[in-house]
C-alpha cells in the first residue's frame, strides 16, 4: 500500500472525526478535503461513508455504560425500552428517504460548489435559530437555569423522536450536516442544548454504521482486499479524533451557543465559492 495514500486516509479520518459531531457537515468537509488531496473516485466515495463507522464507535465507547444498561434492561426496564424505541423511530425516516433518493443526491450534489452553498445556507439557518432562542430564553439557557420541555433523552416521546428523525433527513444534502440538522432542529422542538446534542450522538450510531455497511456492501465489486489498510487507517484516525471532539463538545454546549459554527460555515462556504469561480483552486467535480 502506497504510504502517501495511507497518509491521505489518515488526514481524511481526522477530518471525519473532528467534523462528524459539529454542526458543520462532515460529508461536506470530506468532499472538499478529498478534492484538495486528489482523493476521489468510487473507492474514495465508499471510504468517506465507511469511516463514519469509526467515528460512531467513539460514541459507543464514550456512552458504553448507558448503551450497555439499555441492552441489559430492554426486556424489563420501561425507560430502556422507551429510549431504544425513540432511537429506532428517529432512525427510520433516514433509511426510507436514503434508499429512495440517495443515488440521485450522490449524482447531483456530491460536488464542492453545491456543498459550499449548503454550508452558507445552513449557517444562516443556525444564526436565525440562535437569535430566536436567545430572544425566547436569553442567558438562562446557557446558565442552565431554563427548564426545557425536553431536558434529557429520557423525557422524549415517540413524537419527539419522529420529528428529530425527519429533520435528520435534511442531511442527505451534503454540506447540510447531520449533527447540525438534528441538534438545531431539536432545539426548535424544545430540547435543551445538551439533550439535543446527546440524542444526535445516539441517533448517529445506527444511522452512520448502517450507511457505512450498506455502502460497502453495495459497492463491494469496486473494492479489493488491498484497500483494507486504507479503510482501517481512516477508521482508526476517525475514532480517535471523534472521541476527543465528543468530550469537548459536551463541555462546550453547557455554556456556549452554536453561533461560532454558523459563521464558520458562512465564511468557509464563501471561500470555496470564490476560489472555485476565480480558478484559484481547481476543485474536482
């Protein structure tokens, strides 16, 4: 295996892990990073989806006690059953719409310019939601003195789970951000910041592991055993960087809002569009 190719896989893994749980779109960043690194093609597309599994295993590890207690108590504990049911309900819309429109989305939107446009639009949506949130709750939310309608994942109803599952479907558009759509959408539905963030983590486990497994299975004819080191390296680096990001983000949301990520999206998206239109960067299509 080419060492340069392994280095590119490691970089892509780090990008995936650092962006998967932030509202800035990991898929969008992977598409842009792959374009800059000349890491493109059918194998690269499968790789970008498959290494999300590495990031998801970071969630499994970080929340292993909660997940373990859920599995052990699902037959006798109503709280565990409700939690598992809510994750399943929220997971289903992405499966249905992903199978129905996934191919169409990949053909037309998995390119740098559409991704950059989604970055910008998503950034303005986050600013609008945060402005509404501050107007309604002010500093009470960041100080932890506001009692949200849904304060923890155990307060969720099946209807809440379905709403979150529906807004997660927006992430089929690359550059939108799965984390961004679920977290910001959940806040609109009355979730606390911490609850919105944690449920986004949990929902990502079946969503992204399932997507990775499906992508590898579907494209198995285009893959070779020689590609295995590439996937292993990318997944390991995604796991390590994601674990750091998860721990940091939970601390961050206890006292900060998401405005900084909105401006990052807008500035970065504009930069990509400007460099594409002026020819400064030859973004691969």
